[in-house]
């Protein structure tokens, strides 16, 4: 579920089963030092609700608010701890491109695991523009690192926050 419909609860189940320590060890072994999962997603969302003055995320999203209170809550949410990259779940576009390359080449784990993972990712139900061009160029979306990176045939070029980047595989 977490791969095909971006399901936060499924992600939390996986984190609970594997554990954050094992997850961080795996990320390090894959060469992804800037990918950090500091807490399960439910805790991160609850912290946003708490920073907005509620008991948690569920209470924040269920609360009937006047237009003035809605603006106040939105200002508080923008200052939430979870939105500070020093304390939140975070990664870089280049590290995600690296992870996808490792999965594609069966280097993120055994081929018997990577192949079904690729098949699950191909069944994503969220709608995005096509991510490949006819000439084999893979488009990467999101904020790239500050500097271009060339890593074993993967080239990431910095882009603006909403512009597609290009990674040559």
C-alpha cells in the first residue's frame, strides 16, 4: 500500500516492524547519509497538530475553525518542528535517485526483492506526469542538492523547488 497509494499508515507499520535503528543502518549501508527518518509519520503529523495548539493531527484536522482561526493555525503549522529539515523526515532528490538506481540494478537488496519492488512502484495510482523521455532520460522531481553530482553514471543537476531535474542513468 505505501508504494502504490502513498499510505502513511502502511509506512508506519513497516517502521514499527523493522525499527528505526535497523532502517538507519540500512540507509547508511546503501550510501544514503542525508536520508533521515527521525520518527514514524504518525508522530511527525501529531507534532504538527500539537505545534498548532491541538492534541494531535486528528484533532487539528477535525476542529471547526473560523476564517480567522484557520489563518492563525496555518501560521502555526508553517512554524511546526516537523517542517524544520534539521528535525524532520528528510532526504535529497539525488539520494532518492540513487536509491531508485540501486533498486533498478538489484543493488539495494537481493534481485528477488528488488524485482517485485519495481513492479509495485510501476503500479502507483497517484497521477504524475511521465517520468521518462523517449531517449531514456529519467526525470526526477523535487529540490536537488546545491551542487551537481556525478555518481556512477547518475548525474543530478540542481533545479528550482518545483522544476523537474534530469538524472541521466
